[in-house]
C-alpha cells in the first residue's frame, strides 16, 4: 500500500513539530510520523526547564511556544499568580501543559497536517541519489509506503538519514581532528574552578555521552505517588553513594539529583553535575544508536529500572542515614503526569544521536569568539541563532582518575561559549537529496554539545520546513537553495539568524540588521543602529551588497558631496583649489542625508527600485538639493541597513 504527501517529517520531537508546522503553514500537505505514541520529545517528557541561556536570542516557532506557555498560566491562574512567576516567562512548564500546547499547535494546522503515531521506520528508498519513499510499520504491524516530494528527519537518533544512506558519525573526535581545545578524553571538575585533571589526553574514541530520563517529581502530598522498587533492582549500582555521604560530598537527595521547580509544585529532576552516581547511566547506551528496536527497548528498560532503583535506594536503603532517607521520602512521582506510564516519563533522553556528515561541520570553534572579533564566526547561510553553553555528560562511570570530583567526558564550557549562528549546511546531508536533517545535524561531539538543546532543534526544524517548501516551489534540490531568499523568508516569519544586544529583531529594521550581521558587516554583538553612518561604513556596505544576490547593479555612492542637480549652475568655481577628496571626507566623515537621498533617487530612476526614504524623528521633512554640508542631516546605521536590504529583497524576490 502506497500513500503520498508533499512533505514527510519523521519524528514528532520539538524539531519535527517545528518542521511540520512551518511546511503546513506554507500550504503543503504534511505527514508527521512518530514511531512511539508520544509527541513533543523531551519537552513533554520531563524537561520542563528550558535549556537556553538567552531567551531573547530565540525566534519564530520557539518564541511562539514560550508565549503560549505564559498565556496558559496567565489565563488559568491570573497574571499575579505563583504559577505565572514559576513559569519564568514561559520557559518553565509542566510536561502535560507542553503536551497540550503542542497538540493545539498541530491541531491548528490540521487542514494541511496529518499526525500519525506508532509509525516505526523500516526502510528508505533512494532513486538516483534522491530519497523518494519510506516504509513504516503501523501499530497493527502492517507496513505502508509513503512517497513524498521532500523528507525531513527530525528523530533524535537520525534514523531516517541512516536508512537513506547518509554518512554519519558517532563517538568523539580528538583534539587534532578539528582543533577543538576540549575535545576527546577529558576529566573536568564541573565546579567553579573547571579544573582539568591529569589523564585528559584529548584522544577521540567511540564513546557516547550518557542518557537518562528527566523526572517530574513533587513534594505536594495530595499529588504525590510513592516511589516504588523496580522489577529489576541492582543495589550495587548505588552503594558508592554511602561513601559519598560519609565523606560529606553528598548531604541530601538534592545533591544526587538536580531537582529544580516548575509550576504547581512539580520539578524537572535531572542528573546532578557534581554527583558521581546520579540519574545518568554512562557506558550502557553504546549499542543504542545502531541497535534494532529490541536492543533499544532493552536499554530503555535498563535505564528506567536504574532510575527507579536510585529513588528507591535514596528513600529506603539503611546504608544511608535515617535523616537522609526521610528527606528523600518527601518526593514522589507527580500523580497527574504520565498516568499511562506509571507516572514515569516515556521518552528516553537521547542527548546525542547520530551526527550526519553535511555540507558544513559545526565545531566547538563555531560557538566561541572568533579570534580577533567580538563575536562568534560569521555564517553567511545562517538560519538559526543558538544560545547554550557547550556541554557534555559523562562517557565513563566512576574511576580513580576522576578523584571523586569528575566523571570522564563530563564538561561545561559556559564561560567561553557565546551566542552563535547555525548555518543551513549543518542539516543538508552529503550524498542524498530530498532530505533535510535538523536534529541529528552535521556537528562534532563538541559542536553538538550546544546545538542539542530543544529550543535550537525546534527552530532548526522550523527552518527545515520553510526550506522544504521553497525547494518544492522553485523545483530545485534543497542543497542548491538560494540562501538569501531562504533567509528573507525566515526573517519574515520572525526567525532569528543573527543576534544583537542593541536591536529589536522583530522589527523591519531589526530583520535588516540580522541579514547584514549574517553577511559579516558587524564584528560584534552591537549593531549600533542609532549611530550616524560614516561614509566609510556606507561605502563598505555597498561593496559587500554588490557581492550578494540582487546587489550587482547597486551604484556607488556619489564620490562628492557637492554634486548639484542638472540645471543649477556650478560656476564660478575653481575645484583645483578645494580640499582633496581624502581631506574633505576626513573632515566630514558622516554620510549626509542629501547624499543618501540622491543615491536612492538614482536607484529609483535607473533601476525602478521603488525605495522611499522616510524622515527620521527630529529630521526636517525635506532634503534640500543644494545642501553639501556633510553634517547637516546625518543617517542612522539602522536606516541605511534597512534601505539597502529592502532593495536587495525587491531585486531577488
């Protein structure tokens, strides 16, 4: 049996939801297929505290989700409620509320979007290097073939990309592979010192960072379900904690689990950075990515039993002091979360899946300051802004080399990670057309250590959905899309492709500044949109613009501020006695508004640009043609960026 859609998205993760919604809003017939019965990935499975350091650096679909979270708690409990305070502007939420909101967002697009759950990928079909169909097993076991004009792999694991024959990586690169300072084997104390211990050789290997489940616990008695002993309980997994308690390294359950609040008395309980035996289970996920469903289910079950057993040990084992156990007993599973799964989160936290080999390999260096600049490296094909510290969870269990403070592979580089651009090339796979991969992106282990956060994945998915629509509209492969057109459309949708500390990204001027930021016009996170434009800046900007799509015909600025309109007598005048041009512009460095007006008039008369200049606040409404004083009425940076970007968009639209 064969069915057809225009865009087939595999994986209802936040990245998949972003992709499906973006394509559906463009009018495409979209199928979103999820292998489990669960949608929303980690954001609906216990990860209720958003992993993003600068929420102001997020845009489009993720910003929309944050607004919906805030609106829900405000409408339900009131603007001054504790729930609104605890939701932290929409960044913190209960799993069930995230699920409700995602369901509503998908329902709103149901005219074009079909959600199918319980659809497990079996194989992919390639025709002349292009992905053309996938076979998926339905819950009853029947296999259905889906053909599509475009495919998006939004699974955490990168399963569709692997089935399609896309080359991929797992494990860790060495420091030598991509010149990454903290790559490979590393023992780092996660405390404030970030001390690197002996044994940190930086060698690459096959190891994958640890997985876990993010627990939604509560200490509210009326909503608390007691923790239970798992079906398979391995006490030896936890006995080392007794020594940590005796030594004073662990004083309570909060030193074992990182228990952080979300609204209504619930928590997002994660692995604790400073504990040598927490909710992560290093080493035991090595077979997961390339394993079949039987292998993966065995690992999921082991992870669940391990975590259930950890809670049981903390609350009941007599190796621990009674006061410790009594405090731990205050917590239980939230009764109104995951009721169909024993109040346990359904989605394993696959922190790192396969990493495709794409058109660009994102590394640690892409999320750190570019040498000599005040910002991270510039990517002309940027489609997303990322903003989370590079980190990795452990790849090995406790060892003597860790000196009871470090697990090998556990690191956090918050003090050197900066806001960065994510280039389109990371989700364009090598060798296979018809497919975009916004989650299992092309990155090193270190590079993925920052991209791998749900807000970034969700926005990458959104960009993939817009790109898939454009590919179909233009009839060209995804890898050959005109990047500037794609960026134009993303900016129109409120996506962020560059971050500035001093510009509103959601305005017309802010979009223009972002575009120019992606093209390398600014070397820091300050665009200074209200600063007067120098003639040097304007000339360099036009030089750059002529290299960009739509900009070849842009004329140069007038070389002189003394150009008079035809019909006005220039004489008497002796030009040879006047200051040389270099001397004149040194004395008058700012771009005068009359010069800009004359240049725009040339655009409109010669190139039919249709550009208009609106008087800025405090400026007179007219532009006197006989004004040659370079300081008479200056031009703002933001205004010039908007005008030239407006021309480029008109020319290439």
